[in-house]
């Protein structure tokens, strides 16, 4: 799950939003399956930064609110490494939807349970991944071949 979240962040930084979304949704699925609240929180925040459309930005604000509510309930702290990206995501979504709408969506999310906060549907590109193929692809990317 942590490797998928890292892969999602790397793919997003490389401009591959589809792969980033796939990996984040896959991490969220695993986090739910193993009841990892910290993994779910991180996946919610990661996914919020990947939702592009105006309607999705409301969902993104809800996910951020849900993640914040879960952080407060569990005491789970965000790694400093991710703070700047998180701050930029929050600022961008707040600017896109407006301060009032952002606050309402955040509050809606914060009031949800972990199960209620799930993003609608699945990653639009989510497909079964072969660990062997993924490993080969990763090795090719690292070796430049």
C-alpha cells in the first residue's frame, strides 16, 4: 500500500495522472481491505490532488475533510515531506471552488466515517496489474531502456 502511494506521487510528479490515479485507488482498496486508517488517510489526500474537474474538486474537498477528521480522531501526523504538496492541493482546491463551498465540502467530509468517505466509483483506468509486468516496467524506467 505504501509503495503504491509512493508510486502514485511519483507518477503524478512525472505527469502521468492516469497511473497516479490507478495507484492511489489501488492503495485505497488495499488500505480498506486491511483496515489501515493511516493508509486510507494518505490515499484520500493523494486522490484529492488528482481529481481534475470542477465537480471533482467538491469531492476532493470532501476527501480532504474526511482525511482531516480521521487524522484528528487517530492522531496520525502527516510526514513533513508531504506538507508542501498538501498545502498546495488545499490552496488550489479552495481557490477553484471558493472559500465558502470549500468549507462546506470540508465539513461534510470531516463528519463522515471512513466507510462513508469513499470516493465514488473506481479509478477510470483501474485495471488488474501484473506484479511481474509492473516490476519490469519499473526496471526499464530506472535503467532508461
